[in-house]
């Protein structure tokens, strides 16, 4: 078993603290083993290895193969389980079999559990030479689908700064982080807020840049669609619309088509329409 897709584990204040108890004298390896046994008392065929600052236990519970990751303080961060397709939650199977990838071959199924975050069911599917990874929540919500690049060791926990986690907690209470990516000098955090999937962008220093939410046209406020309907773009078809939140203000970003014509516009909450393209 190997870990194969990035996920985020938020920084926890307790991880930053030390104390003078006898527990501090326990080596991280021994502490990881102790916490492992508490979490998985029925584990068999246990093998330990080290990767970077993480201690990894490969083991079985019944017939299921698992892999648990502990940080250098011995705290549990992540468990991946190889799961037969038949053992998936009924809602996940129902959603997959009714979705766009239903005719694809399911090559592998993993369950990813993370400390304090949503459990993710990852289906690796293939058709011909093309492979995709599909991320489902337990209720059958497909939160992500993208080409599988066969990269190993990509479920590795990444710590978000306190500044970012505090911002998300204040603006989006009870959010659940799904994924994180750092590229071109910015940090992208994908998360669930209620039942809504959002993507927030930050500088590497933790300053909020914007949040994007994919919208259905039926969910766009009437005052916004009225602006569109009264504009020169009223006969265009809406191909895609996103709600964009920024420190300077919020707007709806429309991608429009009319025959071979294409346009991109922004409609702000105050009704201002700006042509982007």
C-alpha cells in the first residue's frame, strides 16, 4: 500500500506545546507505537517504517490492509485503507454508478481518514490508457475528479498556518478541508462549507486573496440575472458561473457563448457589469 494524493492537516495549537510530564521522555517512535496500539488494538502484521519526519505503520485489521501515519511527536495524522468496491457506502456506489465515470473500470478504492477532517473515498478508474482519481464524501458527493499522474506518497499531511486556519474558521465556520496545493507563490485550499465546495487562495504569507465557488445558474440571485438579462449579453448561453469573494468586493464571473462568439463578464453585487473578454 502507498499513499498517493495530497491532503491538508490543519495546524493544531497543541502540537506546538511541550510540557514536563514523563510522557515527554518517550521517544517519538515509542509514542507513535503507543498511540497506534490505542487506536488499532486489533491490528495484525504490523510493520513500521520512517519517511521524512513521519512514522508509518502498515498493518491489517481483519482482511483490510491499512497504513497509518504519525508525526514526529507520535500524533496520528492519517490512515489509508484499501477497500473492496463492494464495501463502499451505498451512497458512494449509487453516485458513482449514476455519474460520468460509471462505464470506466474501477482499478482501486482507498478510504482516507484524517484527524479532524472529512473522510474521503478515492476511486481510481481507467478507460483505455486514461486514468482518473475520483474523490467522494460518504454521502456520495463527488468533490473532485482529475487525471491520475501515478505519483506516489501524495497523501502526505501539509500544515496550514494559524493565520489561514483562523481566517477560514472566522469566515466559513465549521469548514472541512479537502485538499491543498501550493503553486506560483500562492496557497489554494479546497474545502467544504456546509454542503458547498469552495476554493480559497492565499499568499504564502497567509493573506487571503479570494474564494471561488462554482454556481448553478439557478442559484444566482435574481438581481444578478436581471443585470445579465438587461445587457447586450442577454441572448448568450451561460456556460459557467462562479461566485468570487475578494477583500475588495464580491462578484459573479460568467463565461458566455453565442454560436462562435464567446464572452467573459463580471457582475458585482451592486449591479456593475464589467467586460473581461
